[in-house]
C-alpha cells in the first residue's frame, strides 16, 4: 500500500517483500512490477560472483542465507534502476533482521504485532514488540499501525 501511494505520487519505487506467491522475482519490484527474469538472473550472478570472491579472501565467511541473498540483490537492483525510494519489508522481527542496516531511514513502520514466530521473537507480545521496535532509529519517523496491542506503543 505504501509503495502504491508513493508510486502514484510520482516516485520511482523499489520494493522488497516476502514471501513470493508464484515466482521469486515477485520479491523485488520496481514501480510495482516484479523485475524481469533476465534482470533477476543478471543481478543474481553478479552478486554471486562478488560473494564468491569475498568468501575466498575472507576467513570464516560463508555464503549468505536465501533471505540475505535476496536482500543484497534487491539493494543492487534498486541502485541499478536509480529508484527514488526503497521499501524493505522486514523478514522476521526487526532488531536483528537483515534489513536493519540502514542508519537513517526516513520512516520505519510496524504494521502488525502478534504472537508469531515465537521460537525466534519471544513468547510474549512484550518480547515481540521489543524485537520489532529495533527497526526504529533516532531522528527517523516511527509509525505503529492502528489497532495494535498496548505493548506496541511502549
């Protein structure tokens, strides 16, 4: 929804989401459209080559997980396509999520707070709220969607 609003307002958008419904290319979208299969393959092989080089010169380094890989691919595609704004859906949580590397995001949003992924995020709404709130940064706009549990406001 946010991507659509920004796009309709004239912004050139990049959007990373998960999971994909049919094709993995759906995860990386430019102006609301999944990147082409050819573009996806080009970005994949470029990122793959760079990561292989890095793992050869660095000790104790392995190839990233699928979610980390897709994240790096999205960043590269967004730079290549010169998007005005990149929107990154957090994978699981926020505080320790791979998308939580941006120092100065303009806005961060928590859209839902529920007992989900409890084996990773914690057993209570409070623990989950703490993990999700980790995406908030000083000086950035922080938004929590309407109707969330009290713990989301702390």
